[in-house]
C-alpha cells in the first residue's frame, strides 16, 4: 500500500512510479498534483486522485481553480521544496483583489455606523419638549415635578385659579358626582356660564412626575377637541398651595343618559329623543375616532359618560381616564381598587377601552336606549347575552323594546339592531368603524321634519318643542 502526499506532477510513463511493479493500492488524494493522471495508473479507483488539481476527464472532485492556480505557480519554480511539516497543514493565501475588497467593505460599513450615530444624536437634541429628570423626596414640590410638556402649548390654554373656581362652586360645596379618583362640582362663573369642575383626588406627597405628565398630556388632548357632541373643555387649574389639579367643562344641565334611562319615566324619554341621542353619540365618536388627529378614545364609554343638555343633545365626557392613572400607580404600590362601575362584558378588550372597545360599548348603549335595561345586573347578567338571541332572529327584535315606549318606528328598530349586531361582534377586528356606523344611523333613521310628521302628529309636536 502506498500513501503519497505531494505538491508536484506525477512522473511520466517512463520514469517514477510507472516502471515500478504494479501497485495494488495507492492513494494520491488531497494533495496539489497537477497535469494529467498517467495512463499506467488509471487502473486505480478514481477516488484515489480526488482533491488535487488534475485537468483530465478521468479526475473527479478537484480543488477550486483559485487554489490550484497558486499551487501551479509553486510547482513551476525551480528548486522549490516544501518542508515536510507543511504538507499536512497547508494554508491557502487569499488573492490580493479579495483582500482589497474586504478592506474596502469594512471601511464603508464603519462610515455608515458613524454617520448613523451622529444623525441619531442630532435627532434626540431636536426634541426637547418632554424632559424627565431624577428627583428625590427631600426636594420641595416644585423641584419634584420635573416632567414638563412644551410650556408654550400650556400657556396657550385657558388657565383658571383655584380661588375663582372655589367662588364659582360655592366653596366646593355643590357636589354633583364623585368616584374614588375624582369629585365633580357644579359652578357658575362670573361671566355667566355654568360649568362642571373635575377635581382629582390627589395629594402632593403621592403625586409623581409620571402623574404630572399624564395630567398635562390629558389637558392638551382635551383642549384640541371641538365638536357639538363632545363636552367643551373650558380650562384647567394647576396650583401647588393648596395642591390642586382640576379641569373645567361646560355644564350639561339635563343629567346623564344613564339617569334618564334607568331612573326617569320612559314615557317622557320618547323614541324620538332616544334616536336623536343615539345618532348624536355616534357622530361624537366618529369625530373622536376618525376626524381627530391623533384619534381619541373614551377611556370607559357607557351611559354614565353621556351627558344630556336641555334640548337632549348628547355630550361625551371622559371622566374615567383618571381611573387608569391612579390604578396603575396603586398597582405599582401593591394596592388595588375594589370599587368600580359595572364590569365590562367585552372580556377580549382591556379594561380601559381603545377605539374598538368604544365600538363595543356603543352597541351596549344602543341596547340600553331601546330596552331601558341595565348593561349588567347581578341577577340577570349581561344585557348583551340577553339580547343576542333576539338579534339573531329579525322577527323577534320587537322583544328588545321597552314595553312602556310608544311611537316606536319598526324601520328605526331594524337599523338599530343591525348596527348593534356588528358593534358587539366578539372579534374586535370585525367591528366596523364609527364612520360606517354613524353613516348607517344617519341614512337609516329619518329625523327630518317630514319623516316625523308622516309617522305621528304627536311626534311632530315633540320635535317642534325640542328645536
């Protein structure tokens, strides 16, 4: 048996291996042999010559051309001798052009990285509107509040003093509502308009920079909203002595939709008024979701967040947004607020609803409007669960209507039920936008004078009184 490790040509047929006795086994593989395989050796298996630089048809699995080129050059040098130790650990040098290409590529990548770092640094320096700095409890309150939104934006908004709000609200004695997070007062300003003043239940020692950032962001958000069916934001109060965080809205004198539906007389809250309120809420949500930029979602939309004016125009408010602020802070401290409003039926949505959650909640409000039932009752469960069996059978939708209601238009009821079915779809992605929903209600429910007169002279008289 002959094992050969060479960087050379195999000697020709008249010298070297050919004149020697016939070899039974020989392995010339994985060397750098060049030229052609001698005819006298072709009786050996082809695998015995693989891994070389042969250039004839008999050879298989030879080295790449670049490797063989350097080996061929070395083979042509006179007196070339390789140390025995190098035969086993042969290292192939890369061509010069490949080395140059690698260097150029590395340099180009380095330039890109440096340019990107400089650009990112400049971008950060151009956005100083929000700044968060560290602070300690030993500092005064004015030093603690270190999260600031663009002061120019806040300066352009109407700011009211605690003193003038205290006078307007009769020493804050006229309380018209409260939650664990807020107290709502009714007041009358010096120049005449009635207002609702929301005061946050917060103490200076517990008020963090994150609370202040949320408060100021909310002030800016509310100030940009301007729609007939959104409660008008009139100003804010932000003082340190005594610590005060308040927001002021126009006052809706006719209470909430919840009160009218569940504590009032159904006969006085007619079908016509209910349809007007339903369309008004849809128009307000359409403005918040599609016309306001960026879009705005009511934190916890329900019939308690819909206020009604004297002419039964609905006004959406977002009083519950503060629940989100304080509950997050309580969770961070290990406390949980057990006092809350009725639970949300839509378990697939977060507790504080986003835009798709508002759509679901609007469907629930529509069911409240036509049925007069509570959205959730401990004994009867969820309103949606009760209504779904009737919504799926068009001939049964009449059973959804409050039995005390009169002058119910079947065409309106069909439109309402169709919209409700789409709003409460379990899959949020299948719920239509408020643009589509408001359009369906506006085109399907006729509140024009001609349409109402056609149905009922009593309804016509009611319309005249509401205008």
